[in-house]
C-alpha cells in the first residue's frame, strides 16, 4: 500500500508530529509512506528526525527569503472556505491552502489518505479521490473540539472509511456526540512510542532523586500545581530536584512562582529539549499534572525509558496508560495535596520506585510502533474489504509488502542527513556515533573544529573513526573524545563535523546527548573528589538550529558552585576549589565591579574539607558602594592571601548547557543605611541584588536601583 499522511506543519514540534512520524516510520517497513505538510515556514529541516524511507513534502511554501515560493501570493489574503472559523488553526488557512490541499487530494496516488486534525479531516472526507481510502485521526479530546466544528464533522464524516481516536474513552465519546452512519468504525488506537535509543533508567537513576516533567508550557499542563506540590516537600526532601522541560507562554509566570515558593535551585526550568529520551532516563520518576490530556504521550515516553509515573487522573488518557499501584500512581485531578502525597510516596520509598520502574518498562511495550502499525494495517484492510463489498468499482490495494527494516533503523542517504548521538562516559570522555549508507566510496570520518574567528581558531582535531556494518544495513561510524584530547581542545566550543571521502565537511545534527554520567561525576567533584591534576569537563549540546557542539574545559584550577542560597536579606555561596590550588586560612571571596567605576569588595570564607568553602556575599557593602543604577559584580575566590592569585567562581559542571536559564535566582531587596558611604545620587528606595550565572558559566550578581 501507499499511505499518505496529511498534517498541518511537520517542520514544527508537537505531540501530533511526533506520533505521526513514529507511525509513518513503522509502516515504512512494508509500505510506501509519505507525509504531506500543508505548510513549510522554515528553511531548517523538520525538528524531529525522519527516516529517509518516508517522503516529506510541503504544499504551501512560506519560507523566508528566495526559497519561499508562495510568499506574497494574493490568494493568501483570501479566507479559507473549508476550515470553520472556530477551528483552532483557522487563521493559518487561506484560499491558496484550500486550492493546494484539494488539488493534492484529487491527484494523489495513495491507497490510503490519513488526516491528522479536524480541519484536515474535513478536506480528506470531502475531496479525496474515490479510489483511495479516507481515514481521520483525532488527536484532540472530542468534546474539546468547538461545537461548530463538530457539526461540520457530522456533515462530511460519513464519506470517511474509518475514524481513529487515541483512547477508547474518546472513541465512545465520539460515537455518543457525533451522529455517524451505522458501520463507520470509530476505533481507539493509542499513539506509538518507539523503544528509546538510550539505555533505560536503571537502579542508579532510581537513586538520583530527580523528578522529571516535560511538555509545552501551557495552562492545561498545570505545572503550577506541580510546583506547589513539590514545594510542600522540599523541607522533608532537601536533596531532591524537580526538572521541567518545555517551552511556551507560561514559562515567565512559572519562573515567578518558583521564586515566590522559594524553591530556586531545587526546581529547574530546563526549556525545550529534543530528543527528550536522555532526560527521562536521568530521572527517578516522572510527574504529569495536566488538567486534561487527549492521550498522555509524555507518560508513555517516560515509562519506555524505565520511569514510574505520578499522574493526575484526567477524564481520558492517563487511566488507560497507568496501572495504578503497579507502574505508577493516579492522583486526584487538580488537587495539590493529592499530587504532593503521590510524589511523597515515591520519594520516600526507593524499593517501590524500583518495582514500579521495572513494571513501567515492561508494560509500556504495548505502545511499540510495530504493534500500533499492525493495528492500523488491520484497520486499513478492514476498510478496504467493506469498501469493496459496497457499490462502485473500488479495488483494494494489492501490492506485496516491501519487507524492509522499519524506518527508524534506516541509515541516512547523505552526509547532510546524518545525526550524531553522544554518550558521556565520564568528565572528559565522550563516545560519538552516527549512521550512514553502506561503506565503500561513502566512507566518513569525524572532525572537531573550534567555533572561533579564523585567525584565533585552533587547528582542527581529526578523530579516529571506526566503521562497523549494521545488521539493519548501512555503516555505523564511531569515535571517542578522551581526556588526552582536552590538552588540544582546552577551554572552548567545538563543532562536530563529518568529512566525506571527497573531503566535504558537514556540521552534523545533534541526536541523543546522553549525559547522565555527568550527574555522578559532578557529585564526586563537589565532594572534593579531585586529584590535584587539571580540571576537565566535556559537555555535548545542540545549537538552536539543531547542530551538535562540544563545550570543553581544561583548567589548572577551577572554583565550582555547590549551591547558592538566597534568603530574605542574604546570599550565601557554597563552592569547591578544584585542581592545583587549595584554599588556606585567610582565603577570601572577592567581588569585582565591572564597567568604568571599577571597585572591589571582599569577605573571609569559611573553609571545609577537600577544598570546600562558603561565604556570605556582602550585599550591604555592594549597595552602599554603588555609583550607577545598574551594576554587575563578578565573584572570585582568592585561596591564599600571600599569593594574590584569584580563581573565578563558576557554575559549569552540569549535565546540560543552559545553566543560566535553569538556575534563575530571585532578587534580594536591600535597604540603604541612613548614612551611606557615598553621596546619595538617586532617591532612596530598596535596591535589588540578584545572583546569576552568565552564559559563559561565571557567577556574578547585579545591583539594581530602578
């Protein structure tokens, strides 16, 4: 069969995109599959990796610059006549998109056309040529669809051959609230989630004391509920951390709530992250507190990575995924006390976490793409039999299965399609791998190139690249970056390039970045577990466009923050000095002011074992010394007053790159003394002092009077 998926925008990010790609790649083992995207608005490749076995093409090209062939078309200004005004994406559609979709559906050579949202299903039902089967996927909860849209669905859906929902409960709701002709199947088929590329979380992850949540920053996800529930437990479980991954409009409000609850440093807002599997695998368990879910994709993703889950019991979705008491806990929807109780149950019982983790890994296999694809094939074949038995001259598709490997296992056809996965093996050792076509004239190798101006750029570092044949076809290329390479790489940022046999160099796309080993390395370093040699770190990360980078560190001495504690009127810094220097009695924390009015403040530090130290930042002195309304003060440790050598206090040794964004500390209001040291230049008011980590990883604070 040839199967065609019609989707709004495959180049973006979202749950529908992810599940459509999973299903398309699984079906591509035996069938010709294409994804037709109504819109393309970016020059970048799709955010989610898509197998070369799946054809991707847009209908309306709105890319910026010369590539956007349809930008400026006058038909874009004319409204759509097919998509109801109440449909969520109505404003995106126009007479141009109407014409392109209708023309595509009239000419398609597909045996099955699958729409993926209500607006597109209306097109599929009305305009797909009669020789193709018409199938509608409903990814939204049925009653969340506006009534006017449901009325239009009731009018045109009788032309469909099948409707799928992602839960059995929503299939029942669909049948109860939308009049359809007898015999039109409405079937609940869940979304699929592939086996993760990363090693699932094991016993080590269960004991890491990290709760992971992921999804778009939207009110329906109720992250505020999760934050309030977690905040009630921080006193009892001070060594636990909550990481929330996602982007969206609620991020600013949630950051304010983190500050108001006093949980900065224990709650990390991590931003978007893709692929997310490596981050799930770092957790002890997952938390989902949505008020409504059409399915619960994040639940299955977490379980497939070996995490039990605590989830609110939404009207549909989670209760069909989570087996309460076996692989997770279902708690009362919208109840912060119930969420806190569920979190506490797992936080307090490592044996229960172990048992539920094993069950989650086993039970989630029922969502494997091969299992879900087989259900869709059965649905298509049943629809074909019913159509053939009816009036008309319909002929069921007769093509034999292709017998290929699933799309997720297919190697990229070109160097530019290659994706590089990275696994951290220690503080400075990384394993890199990428797949390519069968070896021969396509031989590739990996190279590191510094991201710096040409005149200052250090020489490229070619990596010894090994080649092995893959059982699924093609070649796997692997290389390692070890501590010995850090002497060459030093402190810097390096592009990961792949070189073809003809010498072409391509900056490769980032795949999985499995950095969980760095969690344990950081814990050892913060405990003073350094040997006095050079301080090394090597962190893989992705640029906003998806290209793979390495952040390398090679220093003789390094001061790393262990914690920054922000009180009502104090800021305490706890850190450790690593490498060749050690703090001695008389060591001081030194603050230096940037800008034209350079200044310096210092306070003694309290010494701990193995290079550890702590100090209270001199807030009052910084406020009384200010000469401008906005000042920045950098933090240093002067470990030995006799040598006057200083080491910058940093926060670098994390398993993720955006330390500045994740550790966002609140400001401390400080009132001036009545008799300030300097002439008062501005009206008296509370001055706010806020610690922060710069993009480079150096710790500082700003003093603001405005």
